[in-house]
C-alpha cells in the first residue's frame, strides 16, 4: 500500500499556515547573504561596467583571463589579458539555465516520500506524490490560497537567483490562475531572472465521461486555452497517459499553430508514454528516465532536446535516466531541478550528481547546465559568455575555502562549486 493519509495532509496545511505567518512578519524572502553583491562589477571607461577575472568564455568553454565589458546589460567586448596582469582571479561563469522546474509546490518541501515498509524505510511512489489529479502535490495545490502561492513562488525565484540561475522553465499547474500567479511572483521578486512559463489547461482526465471532441470544442476549453497561450511561452503537459488522446492532439496542434512551445514529461515511470509523447512533435521532453535505445534513436531523429532531472528521479525512485546513451545518440541534453517539493532548485547540486553518477566530462556538463538549456528553450540571448549576448554571469570566489587549491577551474566549477561561492551576480 502507498499513499498519504489525512493526518499527513493536515500537517502540510499547518505548514502553509506557519509560512504565511512568517511572511507577514517579513522573515520570508529576505536575502541573507551579506557578502553577496547584486549588480556586481566595477564602473569604468566607455562602458557601464567591467568584470575582471578568469572568464569561462563561449560554450565549450575557453578559460581565459581578462575583462568582460558590458553596456546596457549586453556583453560588448571580451579582452584577454595575461594572468600576471590580473588583480582579480575570481571565476566569471555564465549563469545556469534551469530547464525544468515546478515552483508551485515550494510550500511542500518536506512531503512524506511514500508509505513506511519498515520502521526505517519508505517505499517511494511517484504517482502518490505528483500524478494529477489526486497525487499529494495536486491535492495540496488545490487547497493553497492565492496569496500563499504567489509568496512561496517568489521565495523560490529569489532562491534560484541566489543559486546563480538566469532562466528557469516552469511547468505551472492551475490553468490561467496558476500562470498569472507565477508572473506576479516573478514581478514581485524583482530580480534579473527570466521565467519561461509552460502553462497547463485545467482539463479532465482520460477517465472523464466528457468526450475529447466535446471538451475541446467547448467554450470553456477554448477560452482558457486561448488565454493560456496568450500569457505563456508554451504548454507543459504532465504526460501522454494523463490526458485523453484526442485532447492531447488538439493541445499540440493549437500550441504549434500559435508558434508556442510544447513540452511534455515522458518515460519517467516507464516507457509507455514515450511513443504517444513523440507523436505530438514536442519541442522539449522531460525525464526520459526509462527510455530504451529505440526511443532515443527516435528522439535523435526528431531533433528533440531532453531535460534530465536526476535528483528528482532518485527521490521518486523511478530509476536513473540513460544520459550517456542520450549523448551517444547526439541528443542535446539539458538539466532541470524539477519540483521544489522534491529538491532545492540548485543547479550546482544537479551537476555534482550528474558528474558523480555518470562520469560525464566537465565540459559537457557545463554545456548541459548552460547553453544547451538556453538552446532548448529558445533563449539564445543567454547561456554563454559571448559578445552580443546578455551579461548573465555569476562571479565565484576562487579563494573561498571550497574553491581554493583547485588547479582545474572547469572541473572545480562542475564538481565542487556551491552557491555560497558566488560573490555576485552580474
Ligand atoms: Zn516535472
């Protein structure tokens, strides 16, 4: 048996209440890092700002000492200097692109992970946690009031900013209201961090008595979908097995006709939803944890990027995605932290896990967490330090206790760096 009883649920609602009280006493959302500088860099010369140090330039990247000159938020010039000429040897690194999040469940950070099978162990159960409509997350979100939803997402956005993330792609539950709440949270956060919003229509499940054609031709569906496509960057589908096949095809066609992005979870628990997901011709696949070689060949043929969420897969016990096979097939792999209820939205941690589990090269991991994500989300203005791109950079303290003595900064960044090594965000 798995699942959560009412006492768990009541406990979670009590946590929401406590958090709301904290917010009112202004303890939530503060920026506790005293050494952290927002808008880092010196003001000099003909440009707005110059940042000096060891630059992780380009996508591969090339590590060069020098200055990055910025005007109106755009990188104007990268000046290479000799190491001996440098006063600062801090690392200048592109900020991360977090290719998959659900920040709507930020108030559910300590969920029960499953039913106890012994006094000291749980049986993990993905469906009980997150599957719509009755998974714990969805029951929780239904009960969550609008103010708490906005406030908690605002704190998650602050946290991601502080963790060196410049863009995050969120699967936002709750239809128009859910999407609008995220936009409000983003505005309230007031930080230079860009959401890519994948909205989700509030639709019936495959078991619904309403036929797919009746639903998709109803005014309520059409109105909601039109408004969603208006305010969102795309549509994020929970999975091909969660919706009626006809409804899914309609969603895909309407999304694509408006030139918006379609992203979908696939192959997370098993591979039964991979083929139907691919038939929708999505722009981005999430997870593909249980994909087999033939699935990956089809993905590679279709040129679809995959966002992997390894820590999430470990928490929910669904297995580990075949990341090396994805790379073997030439698939562009990017990285997401998935639900805040399962893991902190921390891309450093995600890199540590990927490196330790798979032995992927440092250069490839760097790319997966930065430019591959930017490409997958159509954010070509960011993801690498190059002339003409937005100056989405973080400056890491190469003399921190954690980073000092490192001889290979790329390896150090990928395998060891942490958010508390960040001196400032540019
Ligand atoms: Zn997800």
